């Protein structure tokens, strides 16, 4: 197998439809129709040739492969609709499989009030999130569109919502047309600047791949009126590249690189592979308060970089490119690989190597569990009788099963490593993680020292440098740590001159990484890519100092945990039940492109948008820190009084980000502790609060529906987000009143009313077996707290100003009325309201 040809095929696959981008931006000339029909079949294929010539030097595009001047990237990319040789046929088949897998007919809702020849340059991308639908939900589809924009979120104030979709009436077609022109210009300048040399198509392919995502994530793969424009050009081209690489790899190794076998779609040539790092939460949070913040940062970063390194290591073993990494975030990665017996053996060997290293370093706290399922082209195009959803479901179930058989290979090969008893005379416990240590003279174990060092240096870092073991960076000193065969350095500034080979530079939350790739002095071109850290890595203090930043005299640390509800259902039935006005068999929408798009977008929200949101707020950026945010969940620490507002803003932004689709909701929990309280215990308590919210049921009065999840637990009280928002509004009104010294007694009266209701509720619930729950609720509304409230508040408002009387009346209405259109009344939340206000006022 020719590894250089394999890379060229992947590159050609990634750029096979780049002509669509160029022609929509009016950046290429109109071709002769007869010539196009004869040579290319479609105009966009000819435009691909012109676009590539404007982006890369002829020497790179026309580099000869397979001993023929006709086999080159330019031809493979542009001639895929009329293939003339085996290699152009591979791109053609990969494109057909990807298109058959992703594309579907449009409906009336997807039309964009434009047509004719101008349609292609006036149609933006539909958000997949707007059409997700869970079974049982009665939701009318409402298409939201992405503006043509750069994907990277730099973290500066004001730019993080540019990634969000908007209702289509907010993005007129004439603006779409203008944006295309500017977007192509910026893309071409990023790849091939007017001044100086451009990026090397072969050596710097990782940089180019990232630029393609940044610029093409928001462009539809198809703008034809009869097709739904909900799959991005980037995702279509990336899947095509991954399929093409696997097809060549498979047939070259099998020795049947011929037209008949390549076009046989019934053979399972592909392997869908998943690696999932198990034990993450326990690994991250299992620390005491001593040196905890830096250690937490280090551990969170380690999990992120470990998943990235492992995903790249697996594809490197097969000489594939990063296009075969379908998704990598949150400690999990999905790969598309060729399906051959030695592929599976290689995967098992790498998994064993990784787990042995993790066992030795972290005593089994982390474990890489893996799973794979075979795929044929017929499977991917729904012609085999199965669907990707069923295959994906089997893969997920296999991961759970494997987690029950950890170290089975190690138990066979090296029994003593796992089970031997080694008596030790001098044992000690690490002050941070409580892990047993052999050296009694040490107080902190080597792993915690390494994580604390990593977390400390991360605070000032802008660049991560990865090199293979033995990489030589003498001027920059020793690496911070080693991660599965890779040495890792952290830099605040990129060194002007770099020594060493096979290095990867990763710009932390960087939008301008590609500029550095063109400016670094090195013997060969370097690869600089972005790396999103889902944490406030510059926030450098300890927990007690964070607690001290609380307003008022009550200095406590708040711990907030949140995650997406029903994520498994969203990826399974949400795509299987995709909203479409014409197509009944919606299982066709469960495709690799849509799965990876949703995964990446959710990862961007938690990993990039959320930290940027905090950085943009002058109050929160100094008082709240992101310990971890990525994939679909988050863990925040901060001054206790700031976190409730942060939680509400996260929920508001997430709803907007997901097109206000009822399928996408969050649940979370917050607890309050002292700054020296053990972190693992705080994390555990916050996790319990989150679980309480997940199990909470809300009754909506207007629809008389019961809704689970979509809730938040605060002061041990779970409530729907609408209820918590209404409670927060009332808390602001109450604080404005009781902050005046003469009205402080009102808080004590409200507290007494809340305690009276709680006592009545306790007594009535003791008799739950004697009366129905509904009767208990009705009885509670007429208990003594009610007349006490009327008497107390009426007496308090006597002889007060008219404005105060109106405020008191508003409080009474809140207490006795239903909160935010739900069955819950304000009296049930009065205890939370008074406690919240009391602590803020203290």
C-alpha cells in the first residue's frame, strides 16, 4: 500500500466539492457548458479545479502518484463525477456513499424565498438542532439558519454568539450572497496569503483541515431546491475523505483494487470504532482541598488532551489522516477505519498498551474502553435492511459490556500486576487524592504533583506543543509531562525559532492559529491547530480565595454542575424522528454527518461558548471559574452569590443555541460549601443535586402535562427553570426592599410564614397513607400559614407608602399564585426565597 497515495486520496476527498464554495462566492468564471458536460459532468466539479488552482501551487496539486502523471490531487478532486481511473473512481464512490447517506428531499419549510441560478449563493445552512424531535413531542418544525461566519470562538467579549443560528427572517438572502463573497476571500487569504508563502497541502494538512472546518461548517453541502440544506459542506467533504481513505486502504491491502470490487457496496469495508475513557468524574474530582484548584485544572486538561492524542494515535497506526476522526471530545472519540482482520488486532493491541500505562500511572482510575461495528456502503445508504441508528446503538451497548471486563487481557498475560499482594513496611496517603504511596517521606503522590504542575503552568499558557518521545526542544527546557508516547510543553509565547521534528503546535482557544503556522521559522513547515480548553485556564487562585469574592459577609464557595437532558435519546430517536413535512421514513436522517455535526456543535457550546460568556462578563470573569466544560456537561466553581445568575444565563443561551427546541434542555444542581471543604465531597453533593433535578416532575397548567427534567436544584429544592427564573426575579424585588434598613424585619416575617407552611406540609405528609396527595396539596393551601400571611403582611403595609404597599401586594400574589404557569405555588418556594435573600443580605 502506498501511504503517500493514501494521503493524497484523503486530501482529494476533502476538497472534491470546494468548487461549490467558490462558485457561490462568484470567485470562478462561468465555464463552457459543452466542455463541462463532456469532461466534468457538473459545473461545480470544474470549479473545484479552478478553486484548487487559486489555493495551492501547481507543484502540489499535480504531484504524480501511482507512476502516472494523470493520478494527482487536482484530477482526483475535480474529476470524481466522470472518473477515468481507479483513484478518481474511489473519490466518486466515497462521494456517492456520503451523499446517499446524508441528503434527502427538501420540504416547503426549507425553501428560502429564492430560486433560479441565484439560489446556490443565497441559501444558508439549516440548523440540525431545529429539526430534532423526541417521540411524543408535539412540536412544529421551525427552521433556523446559520450565518456565514468563522467558527472559532476566541473568547473575547461579544463574539461568542456569532456561532448561534437565527430565525430565517433575520438573515435575508441578499445578505447571504454578500457574506459568501467576503467569506471566500478570507478563506483564500488564510490558506494562500497575497504576501509570502501559503500553507503546504501535504505537510500542513492538519492546519488546512481545521481551516476547512472554520470556514465551511456553516455552508450547506447542497443548495438544490429539491434537497434539504441541513448538512454542511465541511461534514460532507470530511466524511467523503474518510470513506475514500478506507476504500483505498481496504482494496490495496486485499489486492483487489479494481472497478468491480470497488463498486461492490455489499461488502463490510468499514469499521465504526469508538474509544471512551471511563472513570473521568472520579479521576477529576477525587481530591481534597489542598492544592485542589491547580490539580483540578491539570486533570481536566489531561483528559481533554489524552482523548485528542489517542484519537490521532489510532488513525496514525493506519497511516490515515485526521479526516478519519469523526469526533473527539469529552473523553470520547469515534473513528472510521478500514475493516480488515489486522485492523482489529492493531486496535486491541493499542488499547491494551494504553490501559497498561493508565494502570501503572493512575492505579486503574482511568480505563479506555472500546467498541467497533462493521459497516458496508449498503448499511450507510439504507439498502441493507438496517440503519445507522441500530449499528450505533449496538456500539454503545458494547462499550457498557466491555466496562465489566476491564483488564481481561492483563489478567491473562500478567496476573501478578493486577492481583499480587506486595507487603509494604512504609505506606503513606497522598494529601490530595488519598492514594496510597510507597514513600513515607512524600506527602503528595507523583501523579498529583504532575497534575498540579500542569494546572499551574496552564494558567499562563497560550500554546501547547506535542512531540514524540525523544523530540528535541533544548532551548525550551524539559516537557511538562508525557502522555502516551507524546511529550508535552506549554508556552506563553510561541518561540521564534523551533528545534525538533514531528511537532504539533496547538493554540489554546486561538482563532489565528493558521497565521502562526506561516510565521514560525523552522527547517520544514510546522502544523499549528486550535485547541479548545473548556476551562478558565487563566483563573489562578485557590478555592478559599474564590469564596472570599462573594458579595456581603457570607463568604462561601458555590459548586455548579449541569448537563444536557436525554442526550442518548437526542442522538437516537431525535434523528430517527427527524421533523420533515414530506418524508415519513425519517430513519434516513440518522447519518454520520448529522451525528458528528451535533456532537461538534454541542462540544463548541460547552467548550468554547461557555468560557467566553464568563470572560465577557466583568463581574463573573473575576468570581467564577470553569473547572470543566465539554461534550455535554459542565462543572463550575465560584462565589456562591454569582452562580445562580450564571446558571440562568447558561440555560438561556443554550435554549437560543438549540433554536428553542423543546428537545434540548438542561438540568443542574448547585450547592454551597466552605472554601476549604473537600472538593470531591462538594462535587458529589452537586452531583446529587443535579440528579434530584433530573428526577423532578413539573406539571404545566395550560397543557396539563407532566414534564420531567429541565430543572434546577437550589438549596435542595428542585424546580423547573421557569420557576427558578420567576423566583430569581422575585428575589431581586425583595432584595431591593429589605436592603433598606427599615424594611429588614419583613424578611423575618416572610421566614416565619415559610416555616409555618413547612410545618403544615410535614404533618400532612405524615398522613399520606390516609389521604391522596392531591388532597394534601389542597389542604395545604388553607392551613394557618395563609391567614398568618394575610395578617402579617397587611399589618406590615399599614401606614407605609403606596409604593411599599404595591411591593407587599406583589409578594402576596407570588406566595399564593401559581409560579410561571406551573402547578407549584409561591409558598412552596418561599423558604428558598427567604434563605437566598438572608444570605445575600448578611
